[in-house]
């Protein structure tokens, strides 16, 4: 989808992923002590809930999204929360994202929205934005649960094939996405990776 398509979804409130609460899988990663404060990048940051949480936990945060509407909402929310975050409008993958080398990168559903041909470029982008020891938490749709609606799905093999050139797996486990719907969220993979040399 284009940035305009995402803009429309945010304008019309068709964003069940935008729960207003920080993602439980990300919170677990921080509470476990595996992920510690540093420079953080939130890919597909949406309206900024997770970026704000990271900033409140001591991270220096950059958030990137393709939707102008989402980025504007994220800036407003961060201002209200007193959080200093750099929000950027960009289509991903983008090999020319300006900024730092990041210690932690978080992706709740950006990667699985890409075309298959863009996956290698996304991994290359991550390699440029990270260093040895950097952590990447990827939350993506899980192909073990076929369905017509919800996030696009991936297999474990597709995840390994895309990222194994640059990253080692710390964990890959099933979880359920939180949504604004009453029913249990779609099945996903929670995949934490550590950057090699």
C-alpha cells in the first residue's frame, strides 16, 4: 500500500493495530533485561505509542512511518507525553535513512507488509543501521494460522532466509498480536535477533 492508503486507514480509524498501549512483546524484551537503553529505531512507528514507551524507558528514539497522518499524530502524542523523539516520514526499505547507528530496532508489522522483492533490501537497510551486538525485535504474521484477514503471514524459513546473513536468532516464538478487536489477535512470530559482525 502507498502512504496515501495508510493515511486513509488512519483517518477512517481502520487501524486495529493502533491499540494505544505499548506492545507486550516489546515490553517483555525490555523487562527481561535483554534489551537495554540506547539508540532505538521504531520502524513503522504509526501514532508513536511504542516510540514514546521506549523514550520513557531511557532510549533515544527515532520513529519512521510512511503515513503522514500517523507521523503527525505521533508528534502530537509525544509532545503531550513530554517525550523527545525524532519522527521521520519515509517509505521502507530505504537504504539512505539519515541518522545514527542503532542499538535496538523494533518492527511491529512493517516488514511483513513489504513485497517479497523488497525483503533482501530491508535486511541490507538493517545491516547499515546497526552494529555488532545490536538487537532487532521483529513481530510478523505467522503462516501457521492461515486466514483471510489480518497481517500478511510468513514462515520461519522465510524469516531465517531473509535475515541470517546479518543476524543470529536469540528467540523465535509464537505470540498473538494485540488489537482493538474483542477477539484474540492474529497469530504472529516474535523474533529477536542479534547483529553479527
